[in-house]
């Protein structure tokens, strides 16, 4: 008989049991469910809502159940519906009527709201560790490539020369913001809903603050209706995860392009590449492609939970059971992608010569040539027009700007002198951009140091 079956005259149809059950996916919250129940039982005893000896027996037995689950000694039952009922049923089977006292003053509604918050708080901490590992790898790559010049792009057209270190540190900033978003999400998640009951709290004199303190929550929810029906924290987390995946996907797209023969900027290590079943020469960047593909999967989880929640009246509705598969899959996907992506970029070969050769083409020093004329006293718009004509001339004569003779330069402006060759060299183009946030070596070193300080601050939290 179901623990809630007193009002019913007929047993639930087996197909309904299967349809209604969530144990196949919410069983992963067993630890959080038991820890929450231990804190609840401890509070019930302290507040004299149940006898102290019953409270202590419940706590001790729950700890034994946790140990048995972790040792693989317990199989969960589908007809017990979910992890909460499974744990309670096991508890009652072991200590009888004393176990029936555990659910005093709470509902599955506030119980599941507690469990999912606890579970996702732990997952946020794990994902942050993975992001920090990725950030460390980006810093390591950057430190080794402070002088590696490649073209920066806009519209996927060669634009201006930068360094590979500067490019990698751009991604560092993206993942830094991701970590910050997870921190913010954690703050709003770290609010304890137990005590909200089914929707209207309870008549028992619960000490909600005690339970919050026992479980490491900063605050308690301030409205019982909201406490059981709020899933903003799930939507916010899957939004954060979607942005993480978007950043990984953008990075993957560049790596896929860069590893093509047409670019040849990087080559993936054999351990992070695959071949073709028919074409023996192929070396495919499948890891990067799969990360790019799995991004859509996480986006799907975001749309799924938004759609589930969009029209639900207060308070709890069974629709909300659908929140877990979406968020669990999103968490699992991000945790699957981050470590393998980190190792992929840590082991990839960087073809510095190809990068430099690409930066020499495409007139990436054209802006610097215009700036050269500006420094000679020509208004920028006039300089822009002059260099546009110079580029057109170079295209027609199959030359780079720095391959022009002084006589050819003079045809465009008599102000151009021999110093132009140094001023428009790739090295000068990069080092001259010495503003905070720019690609000059000393500025990238500053960015790397700030990155290290950020990582240290996260580790010390």
C-alpha cells in the first residue's frame, strides 16, 4: 500500500505507477534526501515535536541506510514512486512506527524542493572546479604563446594581428564570467524551503533556522507558496550552463576551422581525434564537434523547463517533476564536456609558423599604416582613404603593404619615410597596442596575472 493510500479504495494501475514514478532519475538525490531528513529529524527532537529517543533512532537508521545505499546493498522500488518515498519506506521497514514519525511537519513538496537545491549546490561546486581547471589550462597556453602572432578576425576575414595568448585570454574572460554567474546562481539557490509544507507551512512549531544552519543554507524561504513552487533556481542554473556551452561551442568552432588544412593553425593530439572508416588520411576533430553538438542539447533543457513552468498556477503541480530530467541532463552534459575539452586544448599542437604566415597576408597591418599617416599629420578619414587605395594597388600587383618600395609608397603620400617598414611590422602592430586589455605583451602578462589572482580567490573561497 502507498504511504499516501488511506484515501483510496483501489490500487494504482501498474502503468500509472510506471508513468508516475521518478525513481529512475531522482534516485541520484539519495544522499541529499537522507541528509535533509536527518536534519529534519534532529530538529523535530530538539523542538519536542517527537520524542528525543525517536529522533535519535531515526537519525542513526538514516545514516545506516545511506551507508547501505553507497555500498550497493539497496535496490529502489518503482512502486514507491520517488527517492523520498523509497527512503521513508526503507526506514519504516527497519524501525517500524518510529520511522513513521519522520514526515511530521513536512510534505514531499517542500522535501523535493530542499533535495534539488542541495543536489544542485553540490553540482555547481563540481562544475566550478572543472571551469577553474580549464582556466588554468588557458593561462598555461597563454604563457607559452606570448609572442605567437596570428591574425585576429572580424566577419571571419583577417583584420589585425594579435597574439595567440591574447586570443586564449579572451576565452579566459568568458569562462571567468561563467564562474561568476554560477556564484550568483548559488546565492539564490542557497535558500532553505523546508517548512513550507505542501503550500501553507504547518501548525507544528518547527525551527526552520536550525534546519537551514544544519544543512549549510544562508537563509530560509519567506513565503510557503513560493517555497514549494519556485523553480527559478533551476531555470537560472540551466541558463548558466547554456552560456557555458555556448562559449565552449564558439571555442570548438574556431578549433575546428583552425585544424583544417586551409588554416593549419592547430592540430589535435591523436588521443583527442578520430579517423574515417573509408578515408585513411582523415584526422577529424570529433571532440570539438561533439561539444558543439551537445550545446544544442543543453539549450533544449533550458527551453524544456521554461515551457514546463510557463503556465503553472501556484503552488505545486505534478508537471514540476519534469524539471529534474532536464536539469540533470544539462548538468551531466556540461560535466562530460568540460574535462575532455580541457585536455583536448592542453594537448593540441600549435603551428606558430602557419599563424604568423597568415598574419602576414590579408593586409592585417592596414590600420597601422593609416595610423602611421595620422601621426604624420593627416586626418584619419583622409588616411583611411589613402590606405584603401594602397590596398587596392597591392591587390592588383600581388604585393603586401610592407613589400612596397619607397618609390611606390611616395606615390600615395610624400610623408612616408623609411621608418614605415618598422612601424607596420607585425611585431610593432602588436606591441603598439599597449592599452589595458590590448594584445601588447606586457598587457597580456597583466591579464594573465589578474587571471591567476582570480583563480586563487576562487580556490580560497
